[in-house]
C-alpha cells in the first residue's frame, strides 16, 4: 500500500484550506489541525457544544433506559445506538459507573441521566408522562414485529443474562419481545436496543438531514 493510499483511508478531514470561516460553530483548533472525529460530514470542524445544540433541535420523542447492576458491557453499545437514532436521553438505572468503551465517544453528544434505583427511574418516567416499555423475551411479551411502539415512551432493557429485574418488569406498562429463530435463548441488550430503536424510527421518524 502506498502512502497516498494509506492517507485516503483516514477518517475525517485534514486542516481547513483557505481562510477560516467566522461562524462561531466552528472550532479553531479543528480547523487548524483537521477533524478526525467519527461525526457525519455536516458536523466537520464544529465545536462539540455546537453539535449537541444542533442535535437538540431535532431529538426524537423516545428515551432509552438500561439496568446496570453488574457493570454490563452492553451499555456502551446502547449509548452508541441511542446517538445513532437520536434518542432524547439515555437513562442508566443502578450503578453510576459504566464501561464507556463501546460508546466510541458518542456519549459526548448524547444526554445521559443516572437513576440510582428502579423506583427513582419509574418516578421520573411518571412525572414526565412517559410509558415504560420493556423489551425482553418474557412469558406474556407481545412480538414487537406485530405492534407499533408509542411515539412518546421509554424503551427499557435489562442486563445480559438475567434480563429485566422483577421490579423493572412490574413497572412496565407493556412488554415486547424480539423474534428469534436460532438456538440461542436471547440476544444481548446492545443488539436488542438497536433493533427496538430502529422499529421506533420506522414508525415515527422522517429521513435524516443531508
């Protein structure tokens, strides 16, 4: 591989060519050094705060929550999916500390709220008038493929292995399952969250901006 070929595979863009723009959304340091962040092209060279502010003008009406009692490694993936599908917020229920590696820095652009207990999370959802929708392959769960998710809701996921806790299940207004056809009894919360969020997108979202 030649040096030119190697450079062509780099993520992002190099230093700005020409006179720097005066728009305050642009970051002088990124303009001077280049922007190698994993962001869409419309946000190249923008300050992080400017990107978040723009995302806030069009965030979707669904929230995502995940229980965190055992430092579940899937939480980072859930956050990354929430950023990709532009969830209003991600709610971490239980332990405050979580493994950010899977988020791939998307937590810098995604609003995240912590609730120490499931009770406090449920109280917040009630005050916000948001139904809690549990996603888990439990007896009595309805196939998500046969329903339309509510426009305003919180999608709640359990941990790898045990799934939703008993208290979380009891707090859900509805329970939906994701159809599986192989030998495994479950898919992890990171995968399940992406499927569920995309189901919401298909039902309620418009095409993303260019």
